[in-house]
């Protein structure tokens, strides 16, 4: 009988005993430390001595050997599934996990196998971000949709024979369903649930012990770090909707100011009759002078808890959709001028704050193919560019409403309206230069709507193809996710081949609804927003940890809609080592101050008693997760930010203690090493 020992020791090796990432030519049972890598490192990269928790003895984590081996096999296959789909779409997969997977397979790890998304670099000083002269030349290629996925062909003749360009493979539909069914079985498998649950409990306890032993040492590191503190380390609002990116007071001030200046301006045309702003407010029995934040009624409160319908109604100031159309839409009688001005004011506040960035979402619905032209026209006309903003496109899952009103004949048409204009602008950039410029500033796609709405449809091989989905019923979450992922994959392969920026897939996921939503995103998404339901599935939570999938969490938003603040799992996830960042979601509905992101951090710090190191770690996660370009991330995080562990952390820029980075890296290596050991017994 082997004994369990809990040893607490101060180890001088930079990555702890036997816990470095594997080196291909090593055949040792325990992975060697990477001490030699850091022999000549600059002082800021050195990891100070700290106390480590080491468990000596049995590694089967309190489950039988058979269950341990079964769990390791399942987890290994799940990670290879994610890696396959991430590579296909030019999305990220952690290097450390990749190295362990190659080591398990007995294959050498090639750094060139790892893929990274491509984002547009910020314009240099004096350079015009709207310049169309640098667009690539037009090609004669043809894009056509088949079974809900758009393929690219050299010419129309090859399109008729369905011979797509060879080096642009699409995800295989049947294989995807098989992989998904495997994961559905895995997350319900008893032994794997027990194993994952025990590992997660261990991760939580291990962090608590680490904190008790090393909190003072981490703080000492930060105190010795010159210039940098929490206020001046970069942080990104990784999940925010453009229509609610201002706070309620800002919106109120803007409405009053616009009325003072533009009272006689024509702002609407109803049935051929021009309506001035004065008349519009008179028709609503309002005078802007009398408006207050209370009468504006855009703030979510107790009444919106578990009521997503009431929350959506809060987007209408004073309950009037006319004011939403005037101030928060890109398409209206004044071409979205007020909305552009509000966003520019928000961007100006961020530029003044200097260290804060945001990733606002603009909507594309898929009703008609002209939406992209109109949106890019708005973006270019009003020059809505700011170095602090990285744009994303959100696609609401409301096909049933469009089909019910006969806007689209089938689901395939909606997908075509969303994605075909991007293919056309990528193949022929000069045919629509405004859209081509706009797409340079877009970093990703989001899928949004109320997740608690149940569709009743199970995504499987017998599901109708999008062109055949002509009923009024909404497809399931997984169906939406697969077809969005498949088309984004094809776009990314085309844009990469053309030397253009690529897009990430970053859906809302796990806020409510079934756990299978998180499973679909595990396969397809670079990162997700919310992720609350990971609490309900230990297997998925453990997989999200091993695959280091970033999660943008919005505890203040959840507090008004789905989950009381104190019950939010953000602290639990952070302790276990999941990659969490804080985001605002909708400052108009949830926040009070001029700096909503700082408000989010401040409240989390007070409620969860976060240390400075915790807050700076969350800030660093937000920059890594975001669509900021490689140049910006290098400037904000350090030249080696793509490396994992302490090597990839420049404390002078991030203010994250090297002790914390070493702990995170060693813990991840330890868990991956367990899986490797479990597979060795075959």
C-alpha cells in the first residue's frame, strides 16, 4: 500500500520538481524541470523562492485504477477533438497542453503546428485607418453555399461540379456530430465525473494552501515592481454590447444636449411626413428637460431577475422604441449619427483613461444581404474608429421571428445573408472597399440571445440541412453554433490565404439553458462569455481548465438577470486556474459610474476579497483573450507573451507576480502529467 504524503517545501527550481512541459526526446517517466531554460534569464523573469505543495505517492486521485485509466482516455480524446477544430479555424490552443498531447502520442512537438489568429495592427502615427489604397487585388474566384456552408471555387465551372479549392478544408459534418456525441457521453460518464470533481476540489484546495503560504511573497514581488500597479496595467472589457456601451447618465446627458442643439432637425419620416425632434418628443408626451435617469428607465433591477424579456425592453429609453431607433441604431433617418457620436464619446473617455480597452458588439441579423453594406457605410461615414475599441459582430439567434414574418425562406438564406458578403469582400476587396475596410477592424463573431429558451430540436445527422429548414421553429443552440463555426472556418482559411486578418468565434454560452451549449462551444469557440453553467458539469469545467479556454464573466449583469452576486462562480473559477476575465456586458443597464469596467473590478475586489495579484492576473487574462493585435499585446504584456508560464510574463508590464505564474504553470503541467501517466498503463 502506497502512502500519501503532503509535503510543503521551498523549491528553488523555477518550475518545481518534475513539472516542466515535456521535451520531445525525453523518455523519462516524470517530466524534467526546465531549469536550464531559465539559467541566463533577465532578473524580471526570475521566479523567487516560494513554498510549493507536493503530493507524494499514489496518483490515481482516490478512484480505482480502472476508473482512472478510463477517465484519462476520455479527457485525452476530448482535448484532441478541441485541438483539431481550433487548428482548422485558426483559433488558439495552449502550447503546454499541445506538447503533452504530442508526448502522449509519442510524436515530436513542432512549434509551427500551433496556430494564432491574425488581427489588424493599429495604424501608425499619421496613417489613415480608413485608407482603401492598401487593399489586395480582386480575384475571379467564386463563393457558393452548399448544405449551409460557403465554399470557395476557382471558377463557376468548378463550383457547378463542387470542386472547392483544395487547401481550404471544411469541417466534416458527420465527424463533428460523432465527436459531439462522444463528448455528450463523456460528460455523463460516472467515473469521469467523479475523477473531474475530485481534481477540481484538489485544485481549489491547492490554491488556498498556495495563497496561505505565498501571499506575502507575491505582494513583496509587486511592491518591488517599479511604476506598474493595478491602475496602469492594461485591461480589456472583453464582452460589451455597443447599443448599451454608455452608462444611463451619459445617455441622458446626450439626449438633453441633442434636443438643445437639434430640436428643429428632421429625425424621422413617418409615411412620407417629416418629423422633427421637437415633434417626436411632443408625440411621446415628453420634454427632455424633465427627464431623469429614473424616468429614462433603462437600468435593470429586481424586476428583471429571471425575466430576459423585461431586460430586453430596457433597451428602449422611457419605454419608447422611437428613442432607441434614434439614439442606438446605425440605420435611421439621420444615418445613425447620434449612435456614432455616443460611441465616439465612450471611446474618448477610454482614451483619456489610457489603460482600458473595449470590444463592442454590433448586430448583423441575416434578414437581407445589404446589412453589411449599411453597417460598413455607417462605420466609414462617421469614422467610428478608436485605438481603444476592437469591433465584434453579434448574430442574434432569432430565425423563428424572421421566418414567421417571411423575411427569409429558410435558415440557409439567413446564413447566406450573414456570411456571403464577407466572402465577396474577401475575394473582391475593391468591389466594396468600405466593407473591406470595416472587416479589417472586426476581430470576431458572437452568437447572442436568451439561452434559457428551449428549442426542442436535437442536433444530429438526421437534422435537416439549413436550406431545408423552412419551418418557423428555431434551430437548437448547437445547430446555430456548428454552422456559424463552419462558415467562420471557411472565411478564416480564405482570409489567411489572402494575407488578411482572421476572425475568432466568441459566443455567449453557459449563461442559462442546457450544459450541452458549453459542450458545443468547447469544440468550436476560441473563448466564451458567461460560462456560469460550468458549475453544473465537473467534466466540462475540468476540460475548460485543461484547454485553458478564456471565459469573459460579468457578475453584475448576472446579478440582475440569472444569479445573485455572492453565488457567482468567478472566484471559484479563478482559484481553480480557469482563464477568467471581467467584463461589463451592458453598462447602460448595470453600471453607475463613468468607468464601468473599473466599477466591475472594484465590486469584485470588495465582494470576493481579491488581492492586487488576483486583479492584475484577471487584467492580463483579458488582454490575452481579446482581439488586440500581436503588436499591442507585445507592448502591453511583453515580447514573450505567447510563451506559457513565468517565461511568458513580463512583471514590469503586467504586474502579475512570477510566483503566481509559476504556480499556474506547474499546476497545469501536474494535471496534464496525471493524464499522461494514466494512459501509460495501456
